[in-house]
């Protein structure tokens, strides 16, 4: 957190939120390394992690017809091997086979659009810890780009180094997206953890083609984290994932957040039920892209959408003491 210049009302507000939640040390680590790991007692109060794990396993079974083998990982071992080339091409994933032969998936089963799968996923989005650090990186008008899950069993493929800001180089100093990943099973290298290159967000660029192979980067490190931890990283931080050598499943739920003007992975503008918007407080519609006036698909709906947008914006701005329009700049990094 920069203390060298006068701070806007929005910046002062988010700094206080971070301090009140006991997150200052984690934010300092995030600024320095590009990532931080928030422990379960702070990240997932009231059993949120256990409810999320149950919810994701339920969704996996409902969508696939197969009950996930959490203990041994048999249902997801070498997942996607027969369709690897097409799967990886479709998801834009670069991979490195650890044995030079295997061609399974580096992420396992991919479960998109979880926000509509039950109240627990709404609770995960509205987690004050997730929102405080997302706001610090992206401002009070940030939106949810996507909520997905990866269910990974034993596999033989590493995920290449990359960053989540999909723009040409150079990237700006400030974050445009951030990744908030709930680690819902114990996390270590043998369990197929994420890998980071500490400080890489300060390069202001994505890795080039010669820098993506995980095993060749001596600066890459794995993450140890207890189930229920929240791993948050800057959208320009280089990261990949190690293959899982242990039995069982690695279950993670990435919540990708973005500045309001970034193209999102999930287009939520016109598909969020009114009852969902009403039950979650004034920030929820903003997070669910309801403040996007220009995303209308039918010009005849534009007046109605404009009216709704202003209603949501004004309600949210009032709830945070008007910080969205309190500064001298038209666009403030924190508002």
C-alpha cells in the first residue's frame, strides 16, 4: 500500500477494511510476491470450506453421473487423457508431460458457472475476505468474471506457466484481474499444488514461449496450504501447477475477479434471477455484472437496463458512503 501520495476516499476505506479484517500482512505479501495464502480460520469461517467441498462434489456427480472418489481419486486418475489435445486447445492450456508420454489434463474435471448451483456459492463470493482483497487490487466496482472448480486426481502433466491477464505486453502496474482460489483439500506439491514465480507480477508482462515450461524455471515454487485456505494472486503473476502424485483428489474453486471494463469469462448481465439479486445485499448486483450498461443484447431492453443499472449503482454507492464518485478523477483505481 503506497503511503507517498494523498489517498482517495475509496482507498482510505479499503485500507480500513483490510486492517479491520486482520489482512494487512497478507496484502503486504501480495504486493511483494504477487500472491498470498490466507489460512482457513480467516478465509473460511463457519465451515464455508466444508460446505463448498460438498457442493462441488455434488455438482460434479450431477453433471457427470459419477460420484467422485475423494479418498483415492480413481474417478479422476489421468482425467481426460484420450481427449487431451482438444481439451487443452479449447481451454488454451499449455502443458508439460512429466514422463514424456502421458497426455492427461493438467487441471482435471472443469466445472464452470458454479454461482447458480446453490447458496453456498453465493456465500463464497460475498466472503468479506475475498471482497476486501479483490477491492484492494481492482476497486469497489470490480465484478466476478467467473466461478469454476477444478477436480484433479493423480496425473502426469504439469500446467505451464502463464498469467491470467490476457492482454498484449506490456501490462500495467495495477491489476486488471485477480484470482481468488479456495483450496478445499490439503495443498502441497505431491497433491498437485499451484506453482508461482514470486515477484513476477512486477515484470509487467506474461511469460514468453521460452519461459512457460514449469520444470525449467528455477524460481518457481509450490504452495503448501491447509484445506480451507484462500490463495489470492495478482492477475499478472506467473503461475502454473504441478502434477498430482498422491492418491485422492485436489479440489479447488477459482473465483476470477475483474475490473468492470474487462471482458469477463462468464457473461452474467441478463441471466441472473431477480430473487438472487434481492437476497444478497447491494454489492451483489454489481459483482454479478448488473452495472454493465453497454452489455445489452437487445436495443429495446436498453432503457430498462439503464434504469436498473442506476438503481443498483446508487444503492451500492450509498452503502459504502458514496466513495464511488467522491474523488477528483473520473476513474479512480480504488473506486
